């Protein structure tokens, strides 16, 4: 009798279903910091790329399946019993730990860029599952809000992205370089659009001969005051300075495109360290372009523009030099890199000329 009573006592101490979900969400959230900083597991076994990707894809499928099962169980009434909820939570936790373990099995020598992409995908899966569990215990079952939140939850999307991860470090490098090119392209287009759309005299040109109201003169005075406010528009000196800034951003875009082409045509999958170096420094170009782009808007501080231009030039030239010294540039003496460096130096010299007065103040 005592033995039979023990399991019953254990069941009676289980927390209510929604409280168990709350605890599961907390546990999943606690796993995220470890994934962000976790190192690859040390092993003496030879890495098998095919086996790794098969295991990762299978783990993602299992997570997606458990997410669906959990959602079906907690999106309708009555809710599962505490015992059933415990089983659901254990299965979800186990599948999440399993996909994390697969990520940890990817050695560093397969490439840091590749590991970052796998880590990002793993984090998205864990975070998506945590979000789903939070929705299920916060939002009442069968409510419209519950259905809407579940339908757009990211765990299924994250699991579907796993098979699309590049399979080697060269492919990963090309993906990251393509993203950098797109970011810089967007920033350049935004800068050009701002310059094209700028028209400080639009208030004056919209007047018509039929406008004979008494306050017409006051409105014209307001427009003239606006034109004299450097917080609202670019001065002639500002517009002159924008020209080499735009040229510098165009050179950054051209450089990134050329780097990506060099990696695509000459990059070797086994040269993971050099590919990682190229991606790491190239990743710094887009934020530097953004800083420069933001600094050209009025009120423009010429000294800030000069500083941000110099930062961008430094990063860009370093990326070009690293690319030139790597295996993706088989004939450095015949490459396009010296020509682009000369163009970048020309832009920077022009920016220095136009901002020299700021240094002398």
C-alpha cells in the first residue's frame, strides 16, 4: 500500500499546468546566454560534415513537431492534466537541449563565420520556443489573441531556416558579404534620395498670383527665416562636402562587391581563417557607412563628418589590404585594389580640404 501511495503523492505535488509552462519558459530563457558564449565541444573524433547537418536538420524537425504538439494541447479546453503537462514540458526541454548539443558539436576549425550562422539559427529556435510557451501560459486558450500570437510565432519559421544554413565556411562568408553589400547599398540609396529630394525653396515656389491674403507677407517671411536656419537645411558648404562623402560610400559599395566576387571566384573552402578575417573586417564597413550617412543630415557638423569619414576610410582600406594579402587575390600586383585605394584616398583628401577650417577654429 505504501508503495502505491508514493506515486500518487508525487503526482499531487505537481504544479498546475500553466505554472509548469511558466517554469519551462524560464528554463528555456536561461539556456540562451550559454548558447551565445558557448564553445565547441572538444573531441578526438573526426568531424563528419554530412552527419552534422543530418543531425541538425533532424533536431529542428523534432523541435517543430514538439511545438505543434504543445500548441494543440494548450490551445483548447480542457487543459492537459498536471501529469500530461509534465510530459510535454520534459519533451520540449529535451528537444531544445538536443539541438543545442548538435550546435556545440560543430568545431571551430570549420570556420567562425559558419559557427556564427549556426549559433544564430540555434538561438532563434530556442528563443522562438520560449516565446511560444510564454504565449500559451499568458493568453487564455481559444481566445482570438492566442490564435493570432501562435500563428505568427517564430519557432516554426526558425526551424524551417535550419536546412537553409550554408554548408561550409566559404558559402557562409559569401552570405555575410552579400548582406554587407546590401546594407551599404541601402545606405547609399538613402543618401542619394535625401540629396535629390532636398529643396529648401519649395515654400516660396508654391505661391500663386491668386494668393492675395493679408498674411501672405508673413508666410513669406516665415519661409525666409526657415532658409536661414541651418538646423533645417544644408548650406552651400554642406552640399559641397556631401559630394566626396557620397563618392566615399560608392567606393565602399564597390569595394565590398569586388571582395565578394573575389571570394566567390577564388575562395577555397579549406582556407577558413582567411575567409573569417575577410568577413570580420568587412562586417565593420556597413556600420561605418551608417555613421557617416547619419552625420551628413542637418544640422551638419563638419568635424563629425570628417571623423566618421576617416573611420570609414580606415576600415575600408584595412578590408582591402586583408583581401589583397589573402588567397582570394592570386595576383596582388595586377589587382583592382590599389586603384580603389587611390580613389578612397582622393575622397578623404577632398573631405579634409573642405573641413580644414573646422580644425583651425
